[in-house]
C-alpha cells in the first residue's frame, strides 16, 4: 500500500521510495527516526539511516595514535546510533541501510541525497535561537536551504508519534 501525497503545484502524486534519516544521537534525532520510519512504513519506502562524523571537532587534537583511536570510536559510536533506527525498522517491517560518512554534516547529507535517489530527508532540530544559532548554525536549516528533495524537520518540542 502506498500513501500518495498530492502536489497541487505539480498536479500529480508523489510516492516516497527512498528516505534518508539523519542521526546525531540527540533526543530530537531519535524522534525524527520514529517519524521517518512511520513515513517509510506507510509508503513502502527503504530507509537510509545516516550518521556523519564531523572532523572539525577533532581539529585541535594532534593526528597521532590518539586521533586514530578517536576516529575509530566515532565510527563505532555512529553505528551504535544507527542501530536504533535499524531496530525501529525491523519492528515496522522497513528495510534500513546504515551509512556512516565523514565531513561537513549538512553537505554530506545533501550530497548523499542527491547521489542516491533520496525522495525525502528526515532530520531533527534542536531549535537553537539567538546568538547560539548565529554562532553554531543549524545543520537542519542548511539541509533545508540546499537540498533538492523535500525535507521534514522534526522539532525538539512535544511531538509524539
């Protein structure tokens, strides 16, 4: 069964077949994962669960054995974060492929979506405001501004699925 979304602008229907769920391990990302899995289940879509290792956080650390261990630990942690999505997918009967990549999170998410026929990106947002938002920016906001496919942003608030 496919859920069809009416696009009045295009005068047709859209069926999501490939959904990317971006995960960083935050509570909001966990809520986004539930939402993304529910959409995938209703559409019969495949899910790509992605965690991006942002190495600029390691830029002050000398690139010796400590850096290599941190890289390995980041990769392991990324896979652990994605295991949550995998479990949700199994329970819902949704195929999930886990992907851990490295780089600027917003760029990596958008590039992966562009290169892998992603129909929808699902991402959480912490909802930073004021100077924190100005200094840190928002991965979700950057993804919304640069993505060529629709993006569903799940808020930090009380949304329950």
